[in-house]
């Protein structure tokens, strides 16, 4: 996963506009820069090919967008701080988060969210985003659980009951029986290890479902924009300010791809996702899933009954749950219900089946 490609293109576009407004042409800009800095040596000048690469967000012989000398040139010529060179506005910060979250969200699949299906959404309609996403996409094992937790948040940000149904329908379409539905649902909700190819294949192959996904994704961003901006201040801005105080350190060298992988796999980011979850919609999603499982099971020719033996087993499981959790602090009724659901419905009942499935294909 390369989180820097979108960032570099975003910076390049902004600098290109600034040059056009303040200096008319790139040739005039380089001429003024070279006249101003020529006494400091050739490393403080900038030629047109180098400038062109920077404005396109391209890397040449360096691992970073620009050297420390070039950073000083741009901040001086446009009278901006190093932070403003990287992120000029809150809109840019949120756009970076949107693109980065899409990279994380699709980390556990093989799909690109920027497709040719027409949409009124400016961000998803941008043709350049499709190629940037493709060039940026490399699966990161460390982000799989983050990807699943983020997906739960996106689903739970659905605006309508019908929008939630679209995600349930993806499971229904993929799963051949209620057991498979149950197992995949556990992978998403409890284990955070679900391979999401089937879900995004279903979502992206329908214009209506694609619009549902965009709506849910944007709603998640809009509702939690303040949280993302606060997270940016704590994890990214603070690092920019720290590095910018030292003239010998390149900000782009510090804000490399490994830095962003650390940021998005951090405990703080996982906590942000936990705090952002729409619990009402999440519970509704779980209830819809249980209803779907019951409908699939009831249509099966293999009928099952809840007899005294099963009751006795569930009582033993609940006793174990009580012994294991009696001294733990459970935040609320929702968490208690989810823990019990995990114990009774999904632990012993699925244990052997899950092992068998995991030894096969997903």
C-alpha cells in the first residue's frame, strides 16, 4: 500500500495552480527562482524537468517528492509553512483521508473502487483517482483487520434500511448455505479476517449498489470529519512540526509510506474506528444478518431443533462466559450482547466448520 502517491499528486496540483496564479508560467517561475538562489549554489536552483516532475507528483532519482532545498524554495516563494506545503486546508486533509481509507478498505480484496459506472460524486468521478489507486495498491497484511473494522463502520453508516440490505444481499448472493453465511459473518464481525472480494464484486457490479456504497462511505467521512481532523493533528501534524524545526531533516523523508502504514495500523486509529461506530445501525445490521441466516436455514431440507441437550450445552457455555468475564468491565449492553452472541452462536458451533473452511478456499 502506498499512501504517498495520492499525497504527492495533490501537492503537485496545488503548486501548479499557485505558479499559474503568481508567476503565469513554469518557465518564468524557474527563472526567478534561479536568479534569486544562484549565489547559494546549484543545489538551490530548479530546472524545468525537475519542476515538471514535482508538479505531476512524480519521483525521479529520489524516494521522495522533493529535497530539503526544494522544500525551502517553495515555502519561501509562496510564503507558506512546511505544513501548508503538504496540507494547505482541512479539505485537503479530508481528501487524503478519503483516498487512504479506500486503500485500506479494499486492502483485503482485488478491486478498485474507482470504476467506469457514472456517478454524481466528484471524488469518485475523478478519472485520475482510478490510475493513482491502481499504482498505489499493494496488499498489507498488517492492515487486514483494520480493513474489516473500517468496513463495519462503512456498513453501519448506511443512511437507510434498504442500504443496509444491500450489504446483507452481498452475503446472501455469495453464500451457498446458512453455515457459510454464518462463518463469513463471524470473520467480518469478530475475527476481522474476512476476504472481501465477494462483497465488493457484488457492490461494484450494480449501479444502485455502487451508489449505496458511495453514500455510506461519504456519510461515514462526513459524520466523523472532526475526529479525522483531530487524529491528523495528533499523529501527522505533530510529526510535521517536529521535523520542520530541524533544517537537516526532510519532511518527506519522515512522512514516507512506512510512516502512514504505522499511523493507520496504530492503536489510536483502531480506537477512532471503535468510537466512530454507529451502534444502532450496527445492531440492526447484525439482526438483519441473523434474520437472513434463519431464512436460509428454514429453507433447508435439513431441519434442526433446539432440544434439551442443546440447552444444557448453552447453559454450560454461559457459565464459562460468566466465569471468564465476571471481573471484566463491559462498557454497555451492546457489548454484552455481542460477547454472548459470540459465545453461544459462533464459538463452539462454528469452531470445526471454521477450521475446515480456512483450510480450503475463501
